[in-house]
């Protein structure tokens, strides 16, 4: 339950559910919402479950990672003015640069001076960077899984998760639960698009302080 508060695990779980829904519709003709215990017992084998887990792991680790690398390469050719438009306006004054300490400088200082506090700061930053990278990758995975789920929603089944939450709504003239679901879904996808594509694939610049620590008059020389 402790991981339930971490948004990246929601993105991973959401990707898993969307891919599972896509797979069930593609190969069994049954949407996840309609899945019953009797169907699982009679029609789903242990081998197919293991294969699904292996393919999902391949999707997260290789397919999403490769697609992310391709997008990063493509976005390298996007004009700088466009990239800056989607970036945080978090620039620093030139005379403030002396107060910033790079991660490598902090690591060298910690090792050179056997400073446990500085090294702990470095390790904490490493964990934060890893967590951010996973969030960006899982957000992109959620978007890719949504595209697959949308495909079966339009072609094979009108009872998929995406149809239920976004595509199959009517009577939206007045406030209702359906309208609230659509509104929340739009906000969710806007966030995933920004995190997974704009921020995760290099279409938005990183702020200056992301790879640096701000320590006023730190006086550290490495």
C-alpha cells in the first residue's frame, strides 16, 4: 500500500490493465470488464498467463524504451524556440552560478573528504533521478497501451476500459458521473503526455537546478 501513493506505480499498473484488456479482446474476444472466474478457469491456461507476463515485461523494458529513444532522437531536430516554449522558465542569474554545485562535484567532494552527509545527498539525488526516469517511462508506456486499447475499442469491442472511461459516453448535456469521468480522464492524459513525451523525450528543457544543488556560498572546491 505504500507504493499506492507513488504516481509512477499507478502508470505502470494502468499500462498493465490496458495491455491485459487489449490482449483479452484480441485473442479471446472478451473485454476485461466482462471477464468472469468461470472463463478464466475454463479458457485461460497457466502457460498463456506466463507468456503474457513475459510479453508485458518485454513491452515495458524494450518496446517502450526503444520507442522513447527514437522520440528523443527525433526531437533533437526540433527548433530550439519550440522546445523552449514547452520548458519551465527557470533560468538563473549569471552571478548566481557560483552557488550551484553539480552532482559530480558533490560526489568528488564527498569521496575526497569522506563526508557522509554530502555522499548521502548524492545518493538521494540518484534515487530521485531514477524515480523520475521510471515515471517518464511508465507514462509513455501508459500512452502506448492506450493507443492499443483504443484500436480494439474502435474495431473489435465497445466494452473495453477506454470505451468505458472515455469513448462511449452519451447524454453529456448536464453534470453526471460520465462527464466527471471524461473530465478526469482528459486531465490524466494531459499529465501523461507532458511527463512521458514532452519531459521524458526531450521536447521540454530541463530546468537548470535539476542536475545541481543550490548551496549558498558553499565554498566547495573539487
